[in-house]
C-alpha cells in the first residue's frame, strides 16, 4: 500500500474547529461522494456516508473537528481575547500563528508573566496586527473561531503537522472507504463533529445510525520519547488496538477480533491501555441498548501541539487493519 | 444454596469492569432456577425476567445490581518480566501494596505487588504513599515467558477469599456489588412465594464502576416503569461522619434526594414499616454514585429508587458486611414489588 | 407580581413541587396540552400555526440551597449543599426548613472568643449548623426531618435604579419569562418545558428533550454577572443593564453559529440591547438537550444576575424586559422566515 501524502497534506489544512465544520464537511463530501451510496448531514453537522452491504450495520467514526480558539472580547487597541474550544494548551499555543475562517492570520502571545508554564489562557491574546478595535472588528467578530496555521512536513518515516488529530483518522476512513468495493457489512462512515468538546457528534450520529458494531479511528499518545511518561505505545511499532481509555473499555469480542486479524494478516500491532482521554467509541457503545465497539488508534507524538507526529507505516497498518475488520463476517 | 455460600462464590470469582463474562456461569444457572427467562444483552448484562400475575399489561420494574468489580490492568511489561499496571475503577494505591494478585493472562498467574525493603529506604520515605505508577507485579517468570502468557490489557484482581468473622459479618473483595446481586436472588426467592402483578427484570449490570454502561443500555432496552438500584453504602467506622454512614446489621439504607422518586420512596418506607423490615435513611442531593443515576435519565426519564447495603472499607479487598442486611434488602424489595399494581402505580408516580 | 411569587416560593433541586404547582396554575388555561413527566418536568404545548420544525423553550425550575443531613443531641441541624454554593455566604443568615418553612439561623462564634486572626480562615460547611431554637434532638425532630430541604430566607425587593434583589433569580427569571411567553404568544406552535434538577447535574433536561424531540430549543437562564470595576473587559462575563446575554460557548455546549447569528440579527432588527456571555465556564440544560437522540440546535439567552447562587441575587428589570422581548421577537421571526436554513 503506497502512502497517499497528497490527501493527508490536503485534509489536515482544511478549516473545521468544533461546531464550525462546514468546510471540512464539504471537502470530505467531494472526496468520497463517488464511492458511497448515500450521504446525509444531521442537525449537529455530522457527515454520514452509507456504503450498502448485507452483513452487520457497522458505524465507522473519525472526527473531523479540530481544537481551536474562540474570540470572546476585542479591546480598544484591537487585541483579541479568546477561550479554548477543546484542549488548547497555553504552552503549546504560545507564539503560534493562527488563522480564522476568513483567512485572517494572527499571532498568540501573552501578558508579561513570571512563569509561562503556569499561565492560563485568560492572560493570553491574539494579535492580528490591527491598530484599533474598529480595524480588528472588521476582520474578526466575537464568537469567531481560529485554528493553528498549518504546516505539513514529511520525510520517508513520518509526517508532522497540526491536526493529525483527527484528520489522520478521517484519512484512514476515506482510504478504506475507497478501497472496499463490495462491502461484506452495511457500512456507515461517520465523519463526526464536536469530538474535541465531549464526543457530542458521535452520540447523536450513533442514535440515528443505530449500529450493531462501532469502530472509531483516532490518535493516541506515545511513550517513546526521552523521559516520556510510561505508556507502551511507540511510533513505527504498528496499529494500536485499544483496550481502554477514560471513555470505554473495549468490548472483548471487538478487541479479540482485531488482534486475531492483525496476527493472521501479518499487520504489526500494539495494545493500548490509555489512562486518560476518550474518543467517539465512548459515545457509540452507550447508544440505546448498547453497541459492542472498539478503537483503532494511530500512535502520535505531541498530540494537540502544532507538530503532531505519526509514522507512515503505522498509518498504513491502521488502514489495513480497518479494511480487514470491515471485511469480517461478524459472529455476535 | 444459602446467601452466604453464594456470596462466597461470587466474591471469590473475578470480573473487573469490562471483563464480567466469567461470572455468567454462576449467575445464570442461579437466576434460571426462579426466573421465567434469562438473557445476556450486547454489552454483557444478565437480564432475568420474573413474570407477574397480571393478565393484561403489567407494570415493569427493573432491579439493577452491578456484577463488575474494581481491579487492575496490565499496561506494560518490563525487561525483567515485572508487570506495570493501572487501575480500573477507583482504587487507593495505598491499599494494594504488598497484595497477592491473580493476573488473568492466557492462564491465571499468581503474583505479588512488591515493596522496597525498609532497610533501603530514606529516613522519611515511609511518610509518603507509593504511587501506582511506581509499583510492579512480580509473577516470577522471565520476560520471554511473561510475554507468551501476558499481554498489555489483561485484567488483574486481588487474590482474596471471603472470610467469615463474628456476628454474621464477612469480609472479602468485590462485595461491592456482588452483595447486591445476592440481594436480588433473595428477592427472587421471596417472590416465588408471593403474588405480584408486575413483571420484574433483574439485571446484573456491567461496568458500573467505570461508566455505568450496563445500566445505561439495559434500562434503555427494558424501559421500565420503576428502576431500583441495589448497591452498597458506606458502613459506619470511626473515621466517617456518623451522618454520612450506615450502621451494619440495621437493614438497607433507603436513599433520599433528587435521584429518587419521592412518591415511590414513601411507599418503600411504609412497606418496610408495615413488614417490620429494619432500614435506615441515607441522603444524596443529586445523582447518586449508583446505577440509578443512569436509570433516572434514560429515555423520557424513569422513576428511580436506591437501596444500599451497609459496607465498610469500600473499594478495598476487605470490604465488610453483615449478611443479615442482604436478607433485609431482598425481603424489602420483594414486599415492595408485591405492593405495586396497575391500580396504584399511577397514583404512586404522580407528582 | 409573578416574579415575586416565583422567587419567594420553594423549589430546591429534587423538590420542585411548590414552584411546579404555581407554574401549572399560571399556564394551564393557556396551553393546548400540559403534563408532568415521570421525573417532575412540566411539558406544555401551545398549538399555533402548523410548523415543520418543533420549537422548544425551556427554563429550569429548581434553585440551589441546603439539605438537612443530621440533627445533633442538642437539636442543632447539620446540612449539606444542594447545588453549587460558596460556603462563605452562609454565615449569619436566616433560612427556612422543609414544607412547613420552619425558620432557623446559621450562627457563628462570637468574635470575642476567637483566637487572633481566626477570622482570616473561611468556616467550613461542616463547622456550620442551623439553630431552630429546639431544646433537644427529640424536640427538633418534631419539626424537622433528615432529608428536608432548606431554602434561603430572602424577600423579593426592588431597589436602586430598576434593580431587583431576591433568592433563586437563577432561574425563576427564566420561568417567569417562559410563563409570560405561554400566556401571550399568539399563533406560534411551541413547547414550553420547565425542567427539574438543573443545578445538581442537568438531570431533567435530557429526558424532557428525549420526549419532545425538538429541532430548535431556546434555553432561558439567569446567568452569572461579575461586572466589578477595574477588571479587564474579557474577564467580565456579563454586565447588568447590558441586555440579554447570548451564549457563545460553555462547558456543555458550543452554540450553533447560525442560530446565534440569527438571535443577534433579531435583536438588532428590534433595537433590543444585547451582549455576549463572555465566559466558557458553567453550563446548562442545553448540554443535554442538543445531544439528545439524533441532535438538535440550541441557543441560550440569559438575564445577567449578580451574586448568583446566593440569597441576595440581583438583576435589572430592564434586562428582564429586554430578554422577554428578544425571545418573543425570535419566536415570531422563526415563524416569519421559516427554518430552512437551520
């Protein structure tokens, strides 16, 4: 399987912070519309693409929203104060360039403080180079959300860029969706909204899809950098099969099926026991009468920074594992 | 089988949240003795239906006691074969140092959670609690052998057999909430001698300790008129405020507060008084830390009740109860159920 | 006056009966259907012109307060908070206990007997108790039971320049506006929902939304206001007198942008002063409503309240009237222009 850098490069750059996913929704729609039977958008903005098959109804979820910063105040000199949309780290965001939906670019900086590591976001501001409130207001309204400006870097091993979380999951879902010609199962690919603010899109999408099996694709943390907190997940060591995080304990049948497939098909894998965080399957498995659900995670360094880094081999292995999983005749 | 024998069996068996299916072989045959139908749902909840006598549409009452227990999980394997681990559910790291454990790998493996010898410690080291991330489990095998038998994500339980103490009191692990499961059986047995109109769904729920996943999904499926969580409550000990705890041997705690339907709760108390069943009051203003939290907000909302079996030393491996309280709890449930009919249900639920 | 009746009545989270009964009596003749659901929410429907979308307007009925936890041998009453309360506001206050509204006081140690600087530490909730004048535990138990709800004793008072002081402005102000809507809106179909137990974890809203299954919801609230001098403007969540506060984002919802823009447009069109709620802290019923079933759109419009969650909450009658105006205008606007863009 060759690595489709072009698509990944494009998809991480499309604007789509939580609650304002219209642009990325259009991008993905264009990308997949010729490969699915039906596409619909629900009230919260989830993109739900149906690829018909006769087996189990499976929901595949990758979230298309990004973390970002919402303008809440513009002062007399045109400086913009903001609040976080999702997990924005003051340290990671300090000194970064951000971009609003209309293309306005700004820089994040901070009031003078003694200890930058303890700074809170309410001491920080966005400078868009406006010299007055009026100038600023012409470009940015209160309630507008900006995201980190993108820069996609790759070499033969890895990619690093803002927003692998979770555009790499979307990328894998799209690659699988395009590869699978004759679905064994009845597949609903959901590109979900508002994961970063609390798995909200996946909750409502699961209600309408009403799946029998759930699988989501998202980044996970790493434990393979100098003095990293102990976590048995590293780059280039294979697709990560989740056992638990704070939102789910993966259903044994799904976990065992993924492990067996990886072994049988020679796909490198690692087991993930995450002590924090959560992803869409956390919402899916609680839907209605319960949905056996699992997660394929992409090992990723520096999650929620502007240099989220993942291995190309791992990404390809996640795609392979997903395809094998979706082609399985489930016995549950 | 007596309540005590069953409790012993359940307590000594292992099934942390998400890994409960090992309990099916005990619970299902037991339910099947008295219930009309037993099923396992998609997340692993065991649901036993005892049909009521009503010929028309029966009220539906759901009783939930969770069968999962807190525990540990392997999250790394060291080069010397030691296991690193994390917790599933709320565990005080101070309670697991020096414990014997069972690692549920390809086969069950005995191990110990080691501690640094006092001789090697700094002067004030003993004043500091050890963090879970600094502990290891030694299963006495080399790394290659360990990796053959154990994988990351395997569950671990404390190796503990239930012990009998004085005055009907027993101590063991996982009495939270296997004691509740036994109370459901007690209720089921009582009901076989009573006439009740309502259809009763007994649910041994999964994953209460982490997400209430079992109660959320089973309540959706059953969609009962009344949901009752049977769980454990804090037993009185010197370090607890008396007002925040329940006395052992004096019957179940009946919870008051927003999670609870006031009309049903009044009925529950009057039933207890009428049949002379000892009981105590317990208050929680908002959502309780039980399956009832999930039950109340399912679908259009479900009127809920909570009964708590007094239990000391919660979330340790020496949880202590008085078995008499299980009996009282089961009886109270059964007599309350007997009192519910098509005729009075609407009145009881009225605000 | 309705707001006076509502703020002086009792309705702690989980014990909303008194408020619920007042609301039902007020609105029952104006609704097409009305019911109390299985956990105590009021779900009223007012039928107007047929509509492809289902509109729901909600306000939570409950208020914060205290609950009796224990009675000691001398008849003094220990309590726990119901909802978020700053323990420091409780000292030296009067309260009313239970359905019979037994009066009591929360006292404090005389300053004469305190050690030097003892007063620089806040008193813990566990150090406080209510004295109803009982002589013993048995005596107290004649009037008070464990589990009884305790409300702040605070009368509705108008003062200053169009301001009101009362307890429970969060959220009887929302209830009052919603009651007024149900009485006075003509020809628009909408659900008016009064929810229980918002203050202890948004309990009532989820089931209510599951039942109504709305497409668009307007959540009416009393929201926090902290407009003290010398604070940077971005640290001030709302201003008293600044008009209805339109929510951007809180812990439970990132509000739909199109609907939010529409609310602003309608305010501008009708010359109604308005402001944004500039903090992401807090949360409300919207969180449960917009994620119920397959999802729906929500907006929260609030009356700013200083000293929220205390016996002396303060709001502006002007803000109250403007909020009411804005919500009415919004409902008519939906009707005029249709809902297709949402």
